C-alpha cells in the first residue's frame, strides 16, 4: 500500500485546521514535515486535495470526499492499536456538549465513565449548539450532546431527554409571586438571555414567535451562571433550562414565573456524524447517558447531587 497512516493523519489535521502551521502544532511536528507528508500524498496519486489561497488551505472536492473515510479509518486503526497494546480502556473519546448540558450533566457523566473505565481518555469541549454542530460535521468530535435543534444533512440526531426552559426573576422583582402571567404582562420586561447560536436562545425566540410583541433583550451572555447573577442583581428577567435553575429555586435566590402562553419545551439530543465509526467507547458512553436519565421525565428530575 502506498498510503501510510501518518500521511492520512497529516491530511486530516490540515483539513481540520485549514493551515499547515496549526496542524503542525496539533501533531507536534515541524511545518516542513507536515508539508512534506501532505505533498508526498498528493504526488503519489498525482492529485491535489486542497486549494491554496496564500497560506490558507481549503479542501477541494476530492479532499472533501476523503475526509469521512480517513476519519473513520484512523478511528479504527486507533482501536486496533489499543487492543494490540493491551490497553483495557476505550481509548480516546471526544465529546462536545452545549453549555447547560456541559455544566450540569456532562461533567458528571464523564466522571462516571472514567471511574468505570480508568484507562480511557475523554476530551470534553463545551460550546453552543452551532459550534458543536460545526465540529461534528468536520469530524473534530465523536459525539455531541446538544439542547438546540440540528438539521445538518450529514448528522444523525437522537432524542435523549425532555427539557423545559423557565422564566425567572429575583425574589424582589415586581413580577415575583404574581401567579400566572400573560404575554401582555411581559411587554415591558427587560430580558437577560443567552447569546445567538445557542439552543436556549433559539427556544426562547421560538416561544415568542406568535407573541404580540418582541422581547426586549437588555443583555446577551454566553454563560448561564452569569445570567443568573445578573437576574439576582435585579437587571432583568431571565429564561434558562429548569435544570440550570434547580438549585437556585431550592435556595430561593431566584423564583420561577408562570407564563402559560409560552411553550418552552424542548429536548436534549445526541448527535453524531452519519459516517462516523461508532467505537465501543462511544456506545458505552451513550448507554451511560441513557441509563442516567431512564427514570426522569424531564432534565430537572434527573438524580444528580444538589449543590447547597
């Protein structure tokens, strides 16, 4: 065989990074060695896999066709190497989680996975839904745990567990304790919400699609804890997953507001590339996720430790 696994590894990292220099850093190789390996691969088959635009490399049609096959082959070769080396774990698992899941579920799931399989390795990346989907499509992640919708044609989506957003405020807010609120009651409310691109923001905006007025967003933040603090300080009203608010509601530092006319239901979902090789580690992690939520009708009913 003319092709080496090292050449394929170099090709995939350059494809992911769009740069020889960034790929070299990731591979712990010199730039010249990366360029040489990539050039040799292209010369062997008298074909180009990238379009060169200055120092930036963009995959051409041939390169795009190769990416899923190369990613699959390298994953399988790593599994073979782990067996031959006598490793008892599941090798390396790259997981992407959106913020709510990453902060309140994924870290606990990863901890349990590593306790059960101490020889395994897990890379957990926490980003918003749009970023997770982009990285899954580029084969930079093995599995995504997301709270937004995904319609990418190359990705497989499986519903995990139901989730509901809650409107909330500080106990001292004028709306606190008023019972059911109408959409008209929220006309002059100033909102503290997640950033565009997040699943939480998408659900929030979808809930207001048929409202007679648009929500007045005062502040957009990337982190749920920052939103909770801002609402506690009286800067406005928030809307986050009940899972993220469970402990604050128990403490009484924040209080829920009932708005029957807002549909704030959604689902947490598993996402992976349709052409992605599902390793034993990936299947085991999915089984752990399903087992953790098996008896929970909604995310805030999942049995996880209470933070006082």
